[in-house]
C-alpha cells in the first residue's frame, strides 16, 4: 500500500514536463532542429564567468573537508552576511545575516514557509495566473489553497477579488513578480494597494496576514522597477532562488528571508527552519553556499533574453496574438485563438510547436511560452505561429 496523494503526484506528471518529454521523443524522430519547444523554463544564458571562477578558486584554496562538509543547518554565516549586504546596498532593506535561512532552491523553501504557516483551517491565497506547483506544495503542507481570479488582460492583482476572498483564516497571500507565467511585473502602485488592504484586514482580524513573495525572477526585468516587497509591506516572507539570476537551476540554492520587522519574525524563522528539518531540507549544498558568498552581488546579462522577448512579442502581436506586455522573467502568456488553449496546444503539437495550456496556471484560455531558447529557433518558429493563426 502507498499514500494515494503521493502516488497521484508521482504517477501524473505536470503538463509542462509531459510536453518537454514529448519534445525529446519527437526530436529523436524528426530532428531537434524541427521541434519548437517552448515548454520548460530552463535558463539558456550561461552563468556569469565569475561563478565558474569562484568554483575553481574554492576548490583550489579551501580544504576539502570545508568544501564538502556540513554547514550550520540554517546556512553558512558568510553566505547569510553576503546576501544581507547585497540587499541592503540595493534596497536599504535593513537585513541582518540571521534573518536568512539558506535553502535548497525555491521549491523546498516554499514548502517550508507553507508548513510554517499551516495552522488548522489556515488559508493561502494565490494570485492567478500562478506556478502550478504552488497548489500541491500548499495542500501537502496542510493549507487550504484558494485562487484569486486573474486580472485580465493586464495581469496585475484584482484587489477587490482579494478582499472578497480574505477571511479570518487567511494566513498569507502568495505573490510572484516578475510572474510565471505572464512575465508581468507587479507595479509599486499595485503592491502598495495590496499592502494597505492587508494592513486593514490584519487589524480587523486581530492577526497578521503575511505576503509570501516568491522571487526567482527578481533580477530578470527589462527596463522596469521590481519593488522589493518587504520595503512596502513589513510582514513579508521572501523565497528566492539563484536558478534564474545566475543560471544555476541544477544546483538548488537560494534563501528564505524573514525580515526583523515582520510580525513574530523569530517564531516564523524558527518554524521555517523546523519545517525544513522535518522535510530533510537543511544544510544546503556547502560548495554552492561558498559560491554565493562570493557572487551574491552579480547580475545576469539579459541581452539574449531581451532580444528573444522583443522578437516574439513584436512578431506575435503583429500577427494578431494578444498578450500582456512581458516586462520580466522569460515567459509570454498568450490568449489562445478560439478561446480553447488545450485545443490550440494540440493543434500546435501536430506542427511540433510545444505550447503549455494555461489551465494549470489557474487561467484557462491562455497558453505559456518560455523564450529562454535560441534566437534561431524563434525565427524558424514564427511562420508556424502564423500558420496556426491562419488555420
């Protein structure tokens, strides 16, 4: 006998992974150059050269036992301090080293935060469109997962819908900006309005309602401000990953930041650490903690992503496709011609064009494409997009 919830999650892969695996199978048949795979958000720009140099220097200069040995369960102090210094320099955020829990990537960090806040009948509000894994993460943690309808077509936050869904059981509102899948960046005006709403409702309910800010794409923005949410709303818990900013998705390294100004901050921090302990996600990879201690101040070179973004956005809107302007991350979220994204995705598959339907993101009728791909593939795929639209 096995746990049926776990079995269902393991036996039924996400639509994104299914499309990715389908693309690999098709590439073996028709050739990789003939498959236009926009399914998976896997960074396509190299890590900054300083990252590779830091790895080499650490391996050369540091005793082996220190490179590969355990750090403190919550993270190495030098790494925590380097992250705090970087955020303070950029945002005047008032961060302290002890406010950071160094995590094994954004996914286990989110799970730990969800578990830390999972009181009986506790509710989590997610803003659609949202990353599909939020739902199993939250529900396995013991939270009631509620979805705020999308603010179409701009994909900011529908504040009246948030207010209507808040209850005395609401523990947190989960935001993701720059957003996966829309590529939209929440404006300072939007976040201030959300902060004012949550401040008012927290006072009404007699307990804080937290913002959980999932920020793996914070550094991927194209000429717009990405506000640092804790400087707008103190009761914010940040989950961050270096997967996208430093192109390190396979190294599983990031952090949880619990600001000193957040209500019950020390209790929240301890609960996050305890939740990570119970899941076995403590003592993040030692080598990569040491790399981050040396590289926390680095930023990605976004020229290639920006070129792809402009080529797709301009090319597809000229054809007649509709979407919000993507100012961050590396995604476009496009209104499906005909209104049925699943049917449109199936038609695209017949032309070896792989597009992810938006149902799993809480937004039927749209599809997502990831433009962390080669510019050449984009150019070769544009006639296929046009042919689909003409059909």
